[in-house]
């Protein structure tokens, strides 16, 4: 994995921490394989917050709202931190 | 997302997509939902052309909690109040399920403020106009009271942050507000109420949804209607995101004047050949 991907992963972890909260984030594995709705137990409204933070951080190229809207329900449920990191890196490449 | 304060002090959680869109459309989610219902589905597609305003109804999502005002008139006033706070004179509306009732109430009470109305799955049942919400409310009420009053609650929600948050919302709304009382006291929409609607209305239903059975009666009571039937059930737009978005944009963009297609039966109205 490249340095760029690792950097993105660190930023994504920071964004997730801001949403889930310092008090709770320690309960979760923030590895690339962890899923947002399953492993991190994120609610739909938290996914929205996360998508907006990604957009604010990386600009409209990383329009996560449009991306997730194209996912099927099953794909959304299976969405992992690694998927988001890959999406951001592809959007910025 | 941002909290927008209404004149009555209520803070609504709002998310705007494409602020530069040509016209504004406010989307009203279903009961016990939040703005994610649209953000994760049709909103980004409709935002390619329109300024899309998503918000959480009071006591849901990230909006303020409130003990009173769960009648449709108050909900409608809050939608128009949101438009006021955002400086919008005229807006289109889109509602899903219970949100349809609020959207239609807005069109009845504030016809001069509403452009077009999109309803996705108006809740209804045969020959008892819009009374479905009564049973809907109490079904949920009884279900959650059951969990409130038994030890099952501890197991059911244990260590599930998302379920706990959901439960907290239900517990608050049902036990600390006038929600159930207000819903129960709500009067049915009458034909004269529908006649007040000046807006073109798109009635969207899933073909397999139980709500679809009431299409003809509702359609015949609203002066200007267009209809859209899609494969699927009550939440068809979640599965058919792009198709649904395309049809909604087509309706919003259309300059056609709509009138009742005058189908005589539901079977005729929902037949694939007629659409």
C-alpha cells in the first residue's frame, strides 16, 4: 500500500473519530476492512455527516454523496473504510 | 449539515445540495426517519439540476426535540417556516410515506408557496381516506410499549449504539410528546381539502405496495395529477434510485398542464400498457 493511501486512511480515521466521538471510537477497529454500518455501527445520519466531511476535506471531486447514492443497499451495507480510502484516492488521482 | 432556527424557535437539521440549483425542492422524510432517506438515494441525482433541501423532522435525526405540535398543520407550517428561514418564496415539495401527508397539507394550506408536489407512497387505505396513519401510529406505539415494559429491551438493544439511539427517539416521541394524541385526533382529508391543491402532483407508487391500491381514488380527488408506477414495494425508490430520480426530474421540468387521467379502476390505472 502506498504512502498516499496510508495518509488518506489516517485522515478518514480522524473524520470518523469526529463523528463517532472520542469516548466511543476506542471500541471500534478502524482498519481498512471494517465496514461503516456493520463494524462501526454507524447510523444513516452519521454516514451523511461522514460523506459531507469527506466532501469538505477533499472537495467536490470526492463527491461521496453521489457515489453512495449509486450503491445498492447491499453495497452500502458492505461499504468499508478501505472502499472510502480507495474512492478518495481515485477521485484525487 | 446545519441547524436552521425557525421563528418558533425550533431548530431543524438541514442539508442543502447544489445551492446554485435552478429551483428549490424541499424533501420531507417518512415518520421515524431522517434526511439520510434521500441523501443516500435520490437527492444527489435530483441535485444535478435542482437546489435540494433535506431536513430532519422535529425530534428525529439531528433536529431539536419538541413536546407538542405533531399534527399535520403544524408540520406543514414548519416546512413553510423552513422555506422562510432559507429565504425561499416558492418551493417544490417531495414527500415519502408520512412525509406525503405533510407535503399535501402544505399544498392545501399554502398553495401560493408551493410549486409542484411529488408524493412517493401516500399512506392510505380503502375507503377511509388517510386514516391509515392512525393504525400506523398505534401499531408502532404498541410495539414499542411492549419493549418499554419488559426486560426484553435490555437484550434487544444491548451494545448496539445505533439501536439504542433509535430506541431513544421512539421512547421520547411516544412517551414524552403529544405525538400519538395528535395523530389520533387528526381529521381525515376530505375531497374538499384535496380540491384546494393548485399544484401539479406526481403520485408515485410501487406496483407491489399496498398503498398503490388507493391510487385511483386519490388521483381522482387531486385536480392536477401525474402518475408514476415503478416495480417494487413501499420503498421502491431505494432500489430504483436512478429510474426514480429521472422520472421525478422529468415531472419537475415539465411545463405540461396535468389533469385527471380518469381511470375507472385501479387495475386499469396500474396496467403497464397505460403508463
